[in-house]
C-alpha cells in the first residue's frame, strides 16, 4: 500500500504540472503558480527569469514547498532548490515547453533550478476515512496514515 501511494503521488505530479510554489522574502511568505518543466525520479525542474523576485528569493533562501491539487487529492512537497542544472536538461526544458520560446529567444536567457524532494505528503480526501501518507525521502521514513491522520485534523482545528 505504501509503495502504491508513493507511486500515485509522483504520477499525480506528472499529471498536474501547475503547482502553488511557496518561497519567502525575509519573514514574509510568497506564493505563486509555477509549472513543473521536467520530472526525473524525485527531482522536479523549473525555470524562471533572473529579473524576477522569485529568483532573488530562491537565492536568499532555497527552502520551498509546492502543492498540487485536483479532485480532492493533493500532493505537497518540500526541499531545497539548487541551480545546478545540466545544460542538456536546460535545452530539453526550453525545447519542450512552447510558452518559453514565445517569451525568450534562447534557452540561456533563463535561470533553471531543481527541487530534489526531501518530504512529500499525499492526501486523498475522497474515501472515508481520508487517506494520508507522509514520505521523508531523506530519512526513508513513512508516516502511518491510519494513526496520524485523525491527530493532524484535531491539531488543525485547535
């Protein structure tokens, strides 16, 4: 069951590329919509402009969270982004996204970064009781959804 939910979470991200992307500026949270440009295993790739505030925010604090949601299912991921993206991946992203070529004349006019997922939560609110699974990809730990989910809802109501 755990492996199945793990695979479902990653497939959900592949199927729902538009995500809420949270950064911070100082002590203020910042949220915007981003598109996952590429997914390789547990690593998600994104692109932006060095002229945008989000670029400066990521350089100052690389800790981010993303959230994908549709049809009572959500996947939340967190980790630290880095800008160590291979040139062939940058080219692939630029060549395979029709919007980028309309906005930028060359792939090298953008900044590319990746998010190696450190933690991931999979929620499905359709069944009763709802299904929840937490994955800590760094420690290799999985939260037991049957025990933890009711406690999480009680804490959020407090």
